[in-house]
């Protein structure tokens, strides 16, 4: 198993990143409120994935999206409030749960 690599996200990865975020926040209480307002609640997973993908694309264009990658697979995503923001929250999906942990952006070596 290789080490985790932290890097800026690439624009062509926005859909992959959207899937990671959607998976992590699928059962997040605030997001599930949307489910009741959809015409067909069974479309909620696809809707959330699309919503997160579009949000991710904006963050990537603003150069404020980082990913954690191991063996070519994106494991975690950080959407920064602003470029160079000192602290942020890195969200990962482990066992289908959103798992936030904090890090210092200055301590990461971004390739």
C-alpha cells in the first residue's frame, strides 16, 4: 500500500470527487431534508451527486479543492473557504460515514 498523496484537484476529476462527497454526506441530517422536497425521493442519491459535483467544479476552478489519494483512488476531499486558508476540514468516506478531521494546510506538501 502506497502513502497518501495530498494534491490540488484537477478539473476533469470533479465527478469522481462529487461521488466521494455524496457518499460521505448521503445520510447527513441537513442533506436528508432535501429528500422530502424532491418529486421522486428515489432520485436523491443522483441529485446529491450532481449537486456535489457542481459545487466541486466551482471549488476546483477557484483552486480551493484538495484531494487525498492512495493508489490512484481519491479517498478524501477538502473544500477550502479560500486559497491558502490555514486550517480546513478534510472529509473522507469510511464505511459510508462522513468523517471530518482537521489539518493545517501549511503542513501539507502539495505536489
